[in-house]
């Protein structure tokens, strides 16, 4: 069985396009949350978001690609290009049948799906929508499988292509799925990652309805406060991260070590509530334990925990309990941080953005901070690396996700053995 | 003794031509179709006016009132199918070890009807009118979440969205999970429902839907009259488990073993490279350790589009030889069910193995030139030990699955 290593990274995130801009933001502790500009937010409870300043043409997309693709697909395409270039792989020389794709997304192409609905229904007047206003790619907006198609076409993949849509754990689960394909020998290379562009009226409204998002409209830069006692919900974000995931054997043959090796991955369901979390963190803890077991890692091996840290009252308590349960004493010694404090919660995409953050943390030997953490919640009593990034020797990192449906995911990443990838 | 073969021990079919596995199978062997004029809205002004609709489905029989309001009909169909599969397997997840049972479902369009209703409220009345359940009813993972809660299944979880190929991809993913020590049993399968006005208009944008209004003329794959497919709702769910676990608990029936699988993707549009379907079929046979001579029947994808039909018939003929293996498409009685479609074909394949009979492809005349296949158009008794199921998802997804009698 060959391990899977990340040998290329592509990122589109709030605060900047590209891996470099992404790491600059995270390591500086700045936040990219702001008042929403994508649409008029009058009448909404939460009017803030972490938006990407994105121009498809500037990022290299053609007019046809821009017309055809939803914003989430555009993010994925741009990330794919960066990841391929970063990997140094010559795809023309690889059997297309050995290249796979695994893309995660929670809400798929909802920006386009909603935009077109407004037209077809004549601004919500007609339930019997007018078919004569149908655009040619409408079906691709309803079926998120189109995100996998776009990435596959871009890279010429003819191996297995998957779209993983497990809500807010999609970004971890899609990469976990890709790891499975490599470990079982089905593919040598998988373009794996996740994308979401949820900042549209329907998605903002649905989180308003359950008060999951922060109403700190007057102070958007400091709105998302993970582990802080004043936290009052997450801030919706958007973005994508896509990786060239390669079998360690394939990478070794071409003299590349990669950023990180993905040692272990596991998912569990809490079977409790679609949005509610039991305070004990039992199932997330179990996912962590199984992921560590698969990675042959012990709690003492974990040098950094990239938290879900969504800044909702229940999540931060839930996962703090899960870390204590899974890591024991080590939970109190290891730095834990939430990059959502800086780039918001981009639903399905965030898990992959967090994997990218872990890979870059390892490369730079720096732990990104939890921004806006000023008044620690007594119930959240771990070392959350408040506000300022921290230099630290990093070998092995744990990253976790928790989402609607009760899904809990955990992944262990570590420094690959062998020659350094530049 | 350790026996880690992945076997299917429970089936729950929610099909347009029959609610419940035996009702579906009896109708299918009788050649009875569930395709008729759309009933959930007035389709008069739409290019596609017929669809496969699950008859007399009273969701409240399967879904508690509390869950009804927070779920789309697509999830109702999944909850019903899953309950049937668990009952058929004689399995109560409550009696199982804490994390040994996983849930993996396929979805292609999520809670379309629920979503249309909420977007309608937003744009007609304002953001405060969007209900609290939009956040959990519409997204593609809703069914997996509700299933795990309903039955207390806390093991691994998954949702795959590869359009029509998803129904096979989840079975392969379930087999992967069963090869790990922490999972012994998986509830899997797929369902879809997008028969609301916006869902239908979205589907018709591909240009692949049939425009015929006569239900008997609307979906005629592999014939010269092929002019699109009919969409439908529903699907099938399964209990899959390790053979040794099934034996240990005295499972009442074992429908078949999931023996081989492969998935491929077609080259980009306009590429001179050949389509990848043939490679998926060959890959599934190789994974199963079988040759084409071992396969007794092929359940076809049957796109109902002349070119796509030729590609599929060509791939089958290239692997098996022209007219060398019986090929059937019982989905001519249900329409294409997206994530539920290949799941329902898997149910049909397992029942074919159980009863040694091949269900028919209905409403088709002579097979088109360029489709050199033995298309089964009348219910055909035959020894069926091994079946191949083929599925393609819009955009280029190909999947092939081999199941074999125990």
C-alpha cells in the first residue's frame, strides 16, 4: 500500500488568490471578514462575510469557461491550475486512466442556481417557472457532479471522478476519499480538494433562520471569535483549495517528497441531531482516535491541532471536549487554532483550506493563530494560539471538521520522509 | 472463520412502478411501467411532460411528523427505502456495536423541491420568510444525516454525487469501508426526486430529456426511435455486510456478493480520445477476477440518446462480442432516477440472480443498427449467477459493478 502525499497546492481564499497570499494572511493574523458586497443585505440578520475578490479573467479563465461555470467551479478551476503548476508534474506524460478527481462541496453551484431561479420565476412570482428563460448549463448548477467534471476536464483525468458532498466536512472527506483511491492502488494521482461559494441570499437567509451566523454587523473584522466567551456564531466564507495528491511511490520516482503525507483519516456520525452537538464530543473524539490509529500516531506525536473552531457556542465547547477525550493530557500541551477566525467558514471548502493551512504550517514551521480571541471562554481551556502566529517545530498535525448531519471527520498529516520538495 | 466478502442482505426499492421490493419486482417482470403524466404540477407548458413517479407513496407511513417538516420528498423516499432494506435484512442497528455500522448514500440534486419553495419565499416575501429547515433539508447530505439519526448508526458516513453513476459508486465505497476493521455493516443506496418545476427545467437544459407526451413512446433506448430519456424519482437502498458477520447473526438471505467495480471518466468534450466506458467494464471484470464469459446479464445505462446508446452498445459488444450477452434496461419502466437509478438496477440484478430470470426492456421495437446487442424485450428465464450493472453520470462519469450469487 502506497501512502498519499500532497505534491501541489492551489488556493482561492478570502484575502487573496493563490497559496502565497493565503499563507501571508494566516501567518499575519489579519482577518478577511467584512460587510457582504455580493448582494444587497438589507433585511438580513447577518450581513457579513469573508468574500474572495475574484475576477475570473484575471485568474486565467476564458469567457466561455466563465459563462459555463458557477463561481464555485471557477474557484476549483483556478486552484487546479495552481496546484498542477506547483506540483511540477507533466500531465501529458501520465496515463489519464491513472489520474482521478475527488472534489468536495457542501452547497455546490447555488449562486447560479439561485440567480437563474430569480429570472425563471420572475423574481419569485411564479412557481411554474418559465422554461423559455432556461440557460444551457442550468442542470450543471443543480447537480454538483459538474464540479468534478470541470476539474477532470482541466487535467484530462480518465480515472475515477468523485464529488463528495457531506456538508461542512466535505473538504476533509473529499481528500480522505482520494487517499483511499491512492492507497488501494486505483489511481497514482488524484486532484483532490473542495470548493464552495455560498455567499448568496438563500444561504445567508437559511443560516439567519437558525441564528448560526454572527450578527456582529458593526464590527465585521472581529466578528468571528472562536473559543472566546463572546462568540456568537460563524461568518460565512467562500473559497477553494485543491491538491495534487500523489502516491508516495510515484512522487519518489520523480524525486519529489511533497508537502505532507496523509497518514490517517476517519469519519463518524453522532446520530444525534442534524445541527445539534452533544457536549461530550464523543463521536469526533472517536474519529480522531481512529485517524491517529491509521496514521500510527499517538497523542504525544501531535504537534498542532487545526480546529474546526467555527465560533458557535456549541461547536467550540464540543470540540474542546473531543480533543481532551482523544488526546488526554496532550490536549493541554499542544497548540490548537482556528483559521476560520480569519477566512470565515466556507462550508464544504473549509476542510480543504485547512489542510492547505496545515501543509503550509509544516513547510514554514509556524502555527497560524486564532484571531479575535481576547476573552477566553472558561469552558474552552486549551492553548488556542490567540491572535499571533507561533514558530514551532512541527512534524505531525491533526485537523478536524464537524458539520450538519452530525458528521465528524479527522485527518492526521505529517512531514513526509525523503528529499525536500521545493 | 474470517470472510470479508461484501454481501448484500437487504433490499428496499422505492420505484415508480412499485413501492417495496416485491411490488417493484412483480411489476418489472410483468413489464408494467410507472411512467405517466407529471402529477405534482401542471406540466402543460414544459417540454417534458411525463416522468416516473412513485405511486401511492404516503411519506408519513415511514417518516415521523417531526422529521417530515424538515425534509424533502427525496429524503422521505430514502428513509422509506432504508427502513425496508433494514427490515428485509432483519437487522436492528440499535443492537449493534457503537461504530460498526456506516451510512453512505448517493444524491444528485438534493432537496430540489424543498429548495425551490424556500427560494420562492425569499424572493417573493423577503429573507425573514426562509424557514429554519432549509439549512438541513436541501443540501446533498441531508439523507445520510437523517438516516444515521433515525437508526442510530454512528459509524463512518459518506455522500457521493456522481449523477447516475453515484448509485454504483456508493456500493464500491461501502465495500471499501467493509474492508476496514471498524466497519461490519453499511446502509447504502441512492434516491432522487427533482420533479418540481425548477428541477424539471434544470434537467431539460441538457437537451437529453424526451419531449414525447405518450408515456409508451417516450423512452426507447437502443432503438432508431431513441429521442431522449424520461426522468423519474425514487431509488433503492441496501444493507451490505461482511459475509462472516452476516453468517454469525444468521442473516435470513444473502442476495449476492459485490465482486467487482471500476469507475472511469470520459475525455474532455471534443477530445479525439475514445470514451472510457469500455475500460470501466473491463476494469470491473478484472477486479472481480472474471472474464466476460462469466457474465450472465448486463443491466445497461440506456441513455436513450442515439449516440450515447451506440457508445454503450459498442462497449458491451467490444467486451462480450456482438449479441453475446443478454442486455436489459428495466429503467424503461421507471425512467432514469439519477442517484437512485443505478441503485434500482442493482436491486433488479440481485433479484434476477435470486429468481433466475431477466426482466425486460419495455416499449422498444427493433434494435438500432449500430447497437449490436441482445436486448431482452420479454421476461426471459435464464440461469443468472453473475450480473454486470453499467451506469453513466452526466458529464462523463462511467461506473461498472459486478455482483455474483453467493
